[in-house]
């Protein structure tokens, strides 16, 4: 696989942005399968999102994503989402628009990447899993599959209980000196979503509300993949609740679990399943 490091100016974010791109090659050296891609037909694409604390380089540094893609007619695009939770931020930039609109348009012009729904997939871990599911559920006409690995499906539940009802930054400004990690957590929540009440009422950001609304509308949803470590203190309980809602709404999904916590050992395993389950006509494995 060819690995490209790309820097460009994002009109949506109004600042320089970075992506890493994996593209197939016919010959790739010892021990790695070559791809049968002819360099002419447009490639299906997996947009792969990082989690909190990381950036667009992390998938290559912590997993063997490049090797797992070898032999497939598939492009993988890994953008930098910073700490945005892939939102159109309440006080900031339109990251959801960047991921779902500008980025596919940019990649289709710069690389031989298809923008057809049946060729477009999105996945991510933790914050990126939330972002992938949010993109797929907000724009089901754009994605054939959305995959969340140990996803932060409930952004509010990670705040301390006593801070799940604040209304403005003035209420937690004193924490800047007293408890900076908590101040930082609350600041980013406010920047991304506004107050907890605004988050809960947001059809765009509250996945539990969003999926209900989309089912009521009768829209065709992307195929959904969910996975989590059974001892994950951050993601297990919210994902169990989200699965229960999907069951209630009779929304089909693929579920994978394994013993473990919020860790790259699991995500390295889960991403292989995601790749095998992509609904591509030339994929190696059975689809969802």
C-alpha cells in the first residue's frame, strides 16, 4: 500500500488540515499481497477516524491497518478531527461538515476515490466511533456502512454526575485553577455541544435521539457495526444501552465483543472485522 501524508487548506475549517491516505499498489514487497486494482477504476473508500487525545497518524502507529488493507481495492482516508467530537461545534468549527462534505469532495478530486454511497464507508474508535456513527446516521444517503469501535455513543455520561446540568462556562471557570483536567473536559463539552441540555435536545449530536428520528422517518440506514471490550469502563455500558435501543427499534446491526478494556489490542482486532465486513463487491469476506 502507498501511504500519503497530505496537508491542505480546509475552507470549511478555515485552517490548514492534515490527512493520511492509504492507496493500493499492485506490488508491495516481501510478505504483503499486491492489489488487483488497475489504477483506473474509482476506489471504494473507508474514512477512518481517531479518538480523543490522538490524531490522524494514530491508526498507522498503533495498528497494522496498512497491512490489513493489502490486497484490497480500497482507499483509507484518516483525517485529523482534533478534539471536536466530529461536531459542527457550538462554539468553533463545522467538523461534521468537513468530514461528510468537504473531505470526500477533496479526496475525489485528488485521488481516484468514488463518492457513490455503495463505495463509501466510515469507521472510528472511541470519540471517532461516535463521529463515524453520527456521520452515518445524519447522512445515511452518503454511507453504505458506519462502524463504531468502543464508541463514545453517550457524550454526557462521561461527565461527573454533579456536572451534567451546567448552563454556562461561568459555572466551572473556578476549576481552571482547582481541577484543570475537569475544567478542560467541561470546556470541550461546552465548545462542542453547548450545555448538557442542548446536547440532549440535539438531533444531530445525541445518537439516541437521532436514531429514533431516522427510524420514524423511514430512511434507509447504513449497515451498522458496533464492538466493545467487555471490561471497558468507558464504553461498555453506553454501548449496551445503544444496542438495546437498536433492538427496540428493530434496526439491524453487527455486534462484536471481546475480553478487554479501552485498548489498542482490541481495536487492532476489531478493525480487521470491519474491513472484512465492508459491503464491497470485491471484498475478501462475506458482507453484513
